[in-house]
C-alpha cells in the first residue's frame, strides 16, 4: 500500500519556468508542476513509460515523448488498452502536439490524434491561427456520433489536451497547480480545473521507479459542449449526469536531480474500480534539434 504524508509548504523559485510533461490517458491529459525549471537552450527529449492499473490489474501501457527547447515544444503520446480491458474496450491512440512558448504561455501550432476505437478509425487535426481560431478536421464527424459540433466561439483561445498540459506546466509563477485550462480536443470542449493539494510523499511501489516528495494536484472536469446527446456509460463514469468524471489526483516531481518536474503518479476512480497510473521508466537524451513540427498550416482566413 502507498502512503502519502503532507509536507510543509515550500516557497517556489522566482526564475522563468518551463517543464516537460505528457499525458497518461487520452482525455485526462492534465498536470501541474511543483516548481519552476529554466527553459533549455538546446533540445532535451524525455521518454516516459507508464502502466495503468484498474482494480489492481494492468490494463494499459502509455509512452510519452517530450521535447522542449527555448521557444518551442513537442509532445507525443502513444497508448493502448491491454488485458481484459483491451478485450472489453479495444482502444489505441497516438497524439502529437507542437507549438511555441511565449511569455504569456504556449501557442499551439498543430495537434493530431489518430487511433482505433473498437476497430473503427478515429482522427482529429487541429490547426491554430494567430488570432486564436482553430481549424478542425475530425472523423467521424459529429453528426455520425449523435453530438452537436462545438461552436467556433467556444474553441477560440483553447488548448488541445497535450498543449494544455504544457501550458499548465509553464504557468507556475508561484501558483502551484491552481489554474483552469480551456480544452478543445476536436470533439468536446471542457475545462480542466486544477486545485493545488500541496506537497505529499509518494511511497515505494514495485510498480513504479519513483518514490519521495511530490506536488499533488487535483483535477476536475467541467463539460461545456460537444457531448453526445444521449450519453453512454463511459469507462470512468460512476453514474449520473452527462459524462461526469470523478476527480483525478496527479503527483508531479523531478525524477533526476535538477531535472524538470514530471508526472510520477495518477489516481482516479472508474466503473471498473480504482485507477492508478505508475511511472515505470524514464529516459533522457540531449539533441541539437527538436522533433520536426511537420508542415506549418497556412494562416486561417
């Protein structure tokens, strides 16, 4: 059993911030960070492996590849269900977000997501204009899924799920993870509401490479638009209203020395039992160039 004990509050650093982080389960991509980390002048790539346990059984593996330099970021996440959940709910996905880092936060350039849900392909491409508008290409389209398209005015100045994570990480400035991030994933518009729970201890576990002090952030999900008119019982729902999700507790801490704070543990609830996400491996490489961002989309008109 993992034990966590509250630690005294620590005063955050006051120098410019940056961090590298990636998501764990698509749709829950959310984080906040425990401290501030200076932007690297050369590219740093972090590869993070996670294993997701539901009701004590390993059901999903995820790999996050994070690249950050001064002024630019790239985040890629691959995940797939496994074991009994893979048979009940076959799902795999690859997501990639690239963008720039500005003094006031991140500016996404492009987000792509492709995957299979019960054997059916699903794709999303989001291209971001300089005025905050988002050009959306999504398959299958909303009308085939019994959902209304998200109005354009609700997508302006939003973040894709992965860029929302990076934006949260860069927003430290002494606030911990107290923040609301507007998310648009190509189908749904929702807010991720972060509440700082302070520093706690993450106990040793044979499933994880991390133990020690970490900042705990509680994340709530506020649905806004784009949800199915007749909601189904999703994986995380415990019953009740429109795709209501239980809160998520996320722990973030540096894994090596003076490295950036990274997601080291996640806990939430689901209709199948408790969900725990463990960090199982971390690898870091320095490089002279970032992951290519692909063709930059033409400006929106």
